[in-house]
C-alpha cells in the first residue's frame, strides 16, 4: 500500500524556486498562486502589499476555530516563530511571511515547515490529548473536530490509551464493501507488526465511545477507531503517529479508488478476452456470388458451361430433345447475367483475419507434440498448452527486436517447462494426469496381503 505525502509539494516547489532565483540574483517577480489540499483546505501564496521580495503563505481551514480551542495558535507560534504573522490575510486563518532579501541559511527547513502548515494545525489537538494521557488526566472532554461537512474526528484520552475515531461517509454502496475489506486487512496488520495500534471498524452504528454523542447513523457512514497506547504517544514517537493518523481518511479513500480502478481494468481485460472468443465463433457472411464447384476436365469444359455442353449434345443428336434436363428451358428463357464459366475471373473477396498471436503459438506446440494427454475439466490450474503460450510469449519479449527463429523460441520454452515440472515433481501423479488401469491393478495386487486359504479347504466337510 502507498503512504500519501503529508506535505504540500506544490507549496514547497513554488517557494524553493523563488528562493533559488533570489539567491542567483534574478529579478523578483510577482506571485499569486492558490493551491487546494485535502479536507477543503486552501493555500494562497502571494506578495505582501505588492512587495515582490515579501512572499506571504496563507492557509484557510473551515474547522480552524475548533482547532484553536485545543491550542493551535500556541503550537504554530512555537513551530514558526518570527515567520508567523500576527494578523492573517483576509479570508484565511494563518499567514506566514518569507523575506527574499533576508534568506536564512536553513531555508530548506523553513520551506519544509511551510509545506507542513496543514499538518501542524492538525497536530495541536493530538499533542494536547497525548499530554493528557501521559499525565494520567482522564477528566477532559473529548475533542470533536468537524473536518469535513459530514465527517467528524473524535479524540479522547484515558490513563492508558488515547482513542481516535474517524467518521467517514462513503458516496457509493460499492465503496462500503471495498472499505470493509480494506479495514479487515488493517486488522490483520497486527499479526505482521505487534507495535501497530489496534483498529476497529463499525458500519452504520457508531462505536461504544460515541454512544452519548450526536454521531450519525446511516448506511453510508462508517466509523474507524484507533487505540493508541503509550508507545505511540511517547515524545520520541508521537510525531510519526500524528503524521500517519491525520492522513488516514485520505489514505482510506485513495486506496478504495485505486481498488475500483484495478477491478475495472480486470473487467476490461476479461471483456477483451471474451470478444476474441466471439470473433472466432462469428459465422462468415454468405456471399451472393456464384462459384464454380466442379473441376473442368476437357478444353470444352474449361471454356464452356453446362448449358452450352447440353446444347451441343442435342444438336449432335447425342441427346434426345425429350430427354433434356428440366432446367434447360428455364436457363434458355432466363439466362444468367454472368455465365458460370470455369475461366471467369476470381471474385475479389477479402478474407478476414481471425487468428491471434496465441493461435500461432498453440499450433507450433501441437505440431511438435502430438500426445498432449488428457485434461481434467475439474482442474482449474493452467493447462500445459496455456503454460507453453505464456512462457513462449515471455521468452519472445525478452529478445525484443532481435531476430530469433521459432525453433529456438520453442526449444527454450520447452526447456523451461521441463525444468519447472522436474522441480515440482512428486510421487503421486499430478491432478489431471491420465492413470493407466493396468498399473493400478498391479499395484493393488502387490499391496494385497495373502489370506493363506486354499480352495480345497473351502469344500472340506
């Protein structure tokens, strides 16, 4: 799975370009860039009062007032220091200022901080409740952050853990199914990493921690609960915890969209395969052109028709008039537009190409291997022919544009198949392999123990 970047790459690249141009002595140019981020967040990069040397970076969050209740202003002052402006730009919540005439030596770190402006705003609520957990303070009310119009973040601290609950809305019914599968994989992650926090997922109904709140109950709403223990909230690990958990909602929906895209690609591939089968099975269009189906023997048959030959027999008295064929009068009354002569031009009929590359490979394999063996319809594993086609195609792709004979490709593909079969060989016959009755009967006889009773003993009184 892919972890999304926690920083805003557009903001960092824009500031880096402006600073490098200033260091190179290039003329400062005006800038006015608006960048959108997750959760409806907007960045605005512009000049302060028209001064091209002063670059102003502002951010607007719809839920910033809720973050202020948990110490967002204090955290930003601690992180950004003198770069943070006392009064934010109109229409924005936080504004920082960079002076191109006074570029600091650690300007790369400053640029990275500007790209993490949204992350640091979110960090205030997590750091506050992490400190509550470390101090063992359980009496604090839970934090409720409406970070989207219909989605909410809940954070609550206990003496031994911090509980973080995301409510997320699925726009499509299919997203609910894929989301359940995704959350099941997160639960299984505990087996691979014992340090991972437990994850709980509830569909429609809110978890027990939110029973006394206004949490929504809806078929398209899901609740994801993370239980963070002291090892996740410690001073040396909390930064990484905040980086990962504040991006979880976007991480979930990003992979749902990727899963749907993968499913669609597989459906298109399967549809293409079925269309190939249909194209092979489609009957040819019936041609209205008349074709000569008899082979001409004599010169007369080559240049004449059956009507002219019958007429010659009648004129030479070799055929009695009363014995003429029943079609003779109809042919004479309604002669065809084109006489069905053997030497007439061949009809210009374009033959359709119904063969695919795999058909040619299959023909090469069966031409050299007459005895392929039986195939079990219950065996779902690829047949020998399918394996040969796949290996032959891969070997041909490895050579690329090099000219290689079919015989050489065939030998290499057969060698690979034989080597794989040798490595996978077992004592029992493979599934789908033909079983000879004679050998089975002999093996049964050898395994049968002698009874030690003769025929004479059976008839003794």
